[in-house]
C-alpha cells in the first residue's frame, strides 16, 4: 500500500512526536541528571501513562494480537494472571523505590541495586552484573520492538524489513538522543492517547463488522470450537501452572525492568509514584484487553493469514479509508516507540555509566552529557543491526528478554525493598542463577507449561537464602555483611 493520504496522516503524527521531543530537548538543562531522570520532576499522571506506555511494548498490537488470533479467547488468561502480580507491585513498592533512589543518590537501576553493597568492590561487581543483564536482555527486547515496527511498515507500505528497521530506529533516535528521559516521557504521554484511541476504536469497529458477539462466537466455533473455550488446551494442572507463571511475570516485570523502574526514580515524590497506580492499571489493561479481543475477532473476520502478528495491519488496510489507516499505523508505531526509546536509554546509561565507572568519569569530564547521547546513538544502531539478523517472533523476543531480566534483577530488587540481609557475592550468585534457570527452562521447552520467570525467580531467591544462611551466616549484630 502506498497511498499518499496514508503516508501524510502517519507523517503528521510522526512530526508531532519529533516536535515534542525537540521541545523536551529545549527544556533540558543539559545535565546528566536531566538526561537520565528529567530532574525527578514528573507527577503521577506522567509517571503512570509513561510507565504504562513503556510496559505495553510493540507486542500489544503485534505479538498479543497474533497470540490471540491463534489461541482464541483463552489468550485473556495471560493479562488476567499478569494483573494480580502487577497489582501487588503497585500497591506496595513504587513509593519505596523512589525514596530509596533519592536517599542513595541512584540515577540508574544498576546503581540502585549496587547500593546494597557497602564495600566499593562489592558495589562495582553488583552494578556491573545488573548493567550487563540490562544491556544484553533489554537490548534483545529493543530488537523485538524494531522487528515489530519493520513488520508493520512491510504490511502497510511493502517496505523492505531492513529499511523499515532503520526507519523506525532513526525516527526514535532523533528525539531520544537529544532529549533523554524527558523526551521519552513527554512523547510517551501523547503516544498513550493515540494507543487508547486506536486500540479501543479497532475493537469497536471489529465488533460491529463481525455482527456482534453472538455472530462472532458462531463464526469462531465454525472455524474451531477451541477458540471460544476459556481454558482450551489446558488441564487443571497446566492451567494453574500457566496462571502462576504469568503472575510471577507481572510481579517480576515491574520489580525488574529498568525502563519501567526509571519512571519511578524520576517521580517528583514517593507519594506521586504510589498514586500513579490507578491511572497506570486503567491504561495498561484497557488497551491490552482490547487488543487481545481484537485478535480473537480477527480470526473470524480474516481467517486465513500467513503471519497472525500482522492481523491488525491487514484488517486496517482492507477496511479503512487511507487517512484512518495512517492513524492506525501511528498507533502501532506509538506503542513500539514508547517502549523502544525507554529501552534504548536504560541500555545506553548502563553501558555508559555502569559497565565501567572509571571510563564514564573520564569521558563525562571531557564531553559531559554528550557522552551519554553518543552511547544512546551507538546502542540504537547496534540494536537495529541485530534486528536484521534475529529471526525470532516479536512475541518470543520480548517475552524471553523480559523473562530473563525479571528472574534476575527482580529478586535482587525484592531483597533491596524488604531490607533483607545480604552480601554482594550472594546477590551476584542469585542474579546469575536466575538468568541461567530461565535460559535452561526455555531450552528444555518447559515454558509452554510454566513461564520461566516463576522457576527463575524462585531459584534465584533460594540461592540467595542458602548462601546467606550457610556461607555468610549473620554476625552477632544485625548488620549487612560484606
């Protein structure tokens, strides 16, 4: 499809995003604190919508739609299970995270986790491990976002996936490099409203086109009765395992993902961080549920499609006038960009500051915030190149990357937040154990039964507790042992 009207309507939204990013860059005082945290100046509304938009990621309109297209109504089990873990986190921890980051002067998540260690050597080791996990696995998730963008541009305009990847990366990097977290959060808020409009609008249109709920159910039953079964393909035990696995994912995701946590670090106060929860939950689950239901309905409306992850794009192209197609494309791009820009920033800050603090101090003295900006550009280019050579689906890339981070950084953050006695060696071992467990679990194929975050999270905590009990027993006084 190459309609000039579609291109223009999409370009209007793209220009708006770039303009907002430019305004953010202009508002910046060009300090590292502003680039990394926006000077901790954001209220609950901005924190909530930005965290929700960042958490949604490209798979909401691409991967989740494709999953629902294949599974049917049982695809709703994932957001339901995820919600309870999500809710648990937002009830008890956002204010604590903000307060700890201020008290310990931590501007990145690796710095915050590393602050648990009192000795410089321990602090360096823990910070390095968290930074390395961030760069590797959040970087992989960033490639998943670029892959989602490339798929979308391919469907809408027939753009070669390689070219589409660099178009998406280039557009995001323009405002991300110059404006830092302030540009990311400002654009997230606007992108969130676009996503709300597109996701709810697409669901309503699909419902009407399908002839209503009863007619859609009848069509789905004719295709495959399993599509209308809420527990299709599950036994009692596998259903329990599935729900437990994604409960842990919801809880572990919020505890661990640096691109989400950094929004809490950037809140102007602990109270604002905690109050953001209802706005966040309303936004995230209204859009996620809408896209899952749209994916289910799409199976009835367009029953034969080669790549289910392209269902939303195909439906829009076949049924909407060009101007609305451009708006739908803007919605897909919005949900991708709001995650990709955040992931790029946390990867670049981890690479620039936390992997080698000595190099960071040297380069920062010489180049100031330009060093951070340069690393953001480098990470974006590398992620775009990696996307071209990664053949996994968006759904697989995002879930594996997020899972490995959830099962490693997540338990470490929990130790921090509950003020559990710890040691830098135990912290390091638990994070390595979490990553290894998730990788082995997925390689063995058990992820289809129980999502790997659950065993990874549990194994990591067990490793920590065993080491603290038998290798680093408590001294006479309740102090942190190094």
